[in-house]
């Protein structure tokens, strides 16, 4: 069954595309970006964990917007070139300001000369000449103030450009790192949502089984009450409470499903088959090399790459550079510590899963005993439902523990590959 609201292969003709609903989404990449088998997987009506990253890349609007935003701002300039251009511009403005001041001073000198000549003319009794000379001096001084004002404004602009140049750290490489990290974050969020959906889905199964137990208990309440085991009011109260929990759980499950669909290219009301989270790979866990992975994480971490690039773009011996050096050092320490914590989290969840497996095995034996007694008519319907609920609970606990372990490994691997959310 093909997807209900997504277009098929992206190389369809324009006439064919025109017949599709506006809700449908084209794939981001051309047909040759993937082989036919991959396109077939992406465009069937099944959602699997190992295809989530490609689904996000092809159909998630936020992922595509990040790429478009980067493409719009992408250029070949680096911070050094940007700073050099700004410095050159500042130098030019400093020179212009100096020229304006020189012109103003020339006018002032000429005005002073005319004033001296006017004074000499007055002393000689030539009042008319003195008046003319003084008027000329005033004219020169009238040009002095605007030139000095312009020189001051140009000087201020030069200073601002100089300061801006000193703090110009962001270059095209840094912008690229930022956008890549944002895109990886969208993939990580989708994978986490997939995991959350599956955990809630199996918990909904347990709640349904407990509803069946409570309904059976309600049907038997009169008999139980007669022997002092329970009252009908107590049973109905418990039944009402668990049904309320079931309603809330199913509502949350539907919200998660809708969000998951929209993040991977389906319409919110589509009904793809959502597969389970894969089993944790114990063999791969046993092969983890923490020290080697720690070095890879330090090399690949997007935040650290960004910070180091900014550091390289800063002026030597500047206050900003000294502060950034401390930032880089602290970030390196934080990443190293986080890798240890993530590794320990894997080991703890591995133990928790093994414990859940042991408890499930014990519960399996108990359930087998109940099955035998039921075949002999020694177990009531209510007791049988309760045993089923207990067994299902252990099954779900084991599966949940395995999903938690799988998620811990995924988080660790993302950190190794550069994506580590600093909390």
C-alpha cells in the first residue's frame, strides 16, 4: 500500500504533479539521489526506525528550511577576509576624516590671515577694505564648522567599522556547522519521538489488559463482596480510574503519532504502519571503546568545531580571544565528561534490561503454571486475567528496558558523530 498523502517518485511530469493534493510533499532530492529500492522503501506506507533519517531529509519541512536558509546566506568569504575588508574600509574613513580636518584647518588659517589683514586695514584707516577682508574671513570660518563636523562623523564611522572588524568572527564555515547541527537535531528529535511512541504504545496494551481485569472484577464484585474481598463501589472506582488513564494515554499516543507522521512526510491523519524500535545490539555494546570514541567526539563535535573556528578568527591577544580560549577548554572538558556519562548510562541500562529479562523468565514460569491450572479448572477467569496482566507487565518492562538501552546507545553514537546536546 502506497502512502496516502505523499507524492510518488519525484521525477513525475508536471502534468502528473498537478493532479495531487496540496497536502502532498515532493521529495527534496532528485530521483538519482537514491536507488530504486531505497525510494520504494521511503514511499511505501511503512515507517521504520532505520529509514527515519532519510525520511526527514526528503520530507521534513524544517530540515529543508534549514538547508534553504544556509544556501541563501552561503558565500566564499571567511572571517579573515571580512575583517580585512572592514579594516580597509575603516582605514579609508580615518584618512577621509584626516583630510576633512586638514581642509577645515586650512580654512581656519586663511580666515586668520584675512582677519589679520582686516585689522591692519582698520589701523591704516581703510575701513571699507577692512570690512571686505573681515567678511572674507567670516566666509572661510563658515565652512570650517561643517568640515570639522563631517570629520568627526567620519571618524566615528571609522571607529565603529574598526570595532566591528575586531569582532567579526562568523564565517561561512561556522554558518555551515550551525546549520548541519540544526539538521542533525531534527533527525535526533524524530528518532526520539519514534521511541517515545513505541514505549507509550506498549504501555497502552498493558492498560487495556488491566481494564479487562477491572471489568472482570466488576462483574464478580457481588460475589467478592459477599465473602468480604471487595465492594462493588471500590471495584467501579478502580475501573473508572484506569479507564480515565486509558483515555489520556490513547490521546497522548495519537498526538505522538500525528507529530511523527508530519515529521516524516505523511499527513497528520495518515495511518502508516509504524514498526517497533529495533532490539539493542549487545555485541556492538561490548565492542564500545570509550577512549577512542571520546577522541572522535572531540574531533566531530559541532559546538566545539564552531567555537574553535571562532577562536581562530579572533584578533591575537584580544580580550575576546582569551575568553574564547577558556570557552573552548571548558567545552572540551564537558564533552569528555559527557561521553563518560553516556557510556555509564549504557552500562546501567544494560544491567536493567538483563534484570528485566530475568524477571520475565520467572514470570513466564508462573504463567505456565497458571495455564496448567486453568486447564484443570483450578483458576477462575478473573485470576487468569490477573495472571495475564502480570505477565504482560513483565513483557512490557523487558521491552521498555531494551528500548531504553537502544536509545542510550543511539545517543552515545550521536555524540561520537558530533551531535551532543549540552544541558
